[in-house]
């Protein structure tokens, strides 16, 4: 995330004349990103290119955190449901054991049986 900022600030932005065909790889995405940054620098200047990269980083961060929130929001009921089912099954198992079992068994044996 920091590399585009530093490239624009210190004039190390590589000039890319044409975009590469879409590839789902880091190199392809980086080449296309460099192409679009080069176009913005040529058309609007370095300050606006830096502003564009800053806004893009902010939006990407917001989307990432939004998706994390919704993933946790929708998986929380599943997680608590599994915990509840495990607790209920252990509780039912303990209730079904005879009382004489508790006199002879240790604490760890109760759950393992």
C-alpha cells in the first residue's frame, strides 16, 4: 500500500504505455495500476495522482473492514449455535449417566465417556 505513495512522491513511478490484458496475478494488477497512475499523472499532475491513490487506499480499507464486519456478523449465530449444541449434548450425556458412575470416576472421565 505504501509503494504507490512513495513512487509518486519520489518520482520513481514507472512509465507504462499500454495496459496489459487482464490477469488475476499480482504482476498484472500492478502493471495495470501503474498504467492508470501514469495516465492520471500525465493528465492531471502528480498532486492529483497522489490524491487519487490516497482516496483509493481509503476506499479499499473501508471495503475490507466492511466485509470483515459482515462476515463476523453472519457467522456469529452459526458459531454460537454450534457451541449451544455441544453444551446441550454434553449436558444430556451427563444426565443420562448413572449416579454410581460419579462415585467411581474422575472428573475427566465424565466427559470422555
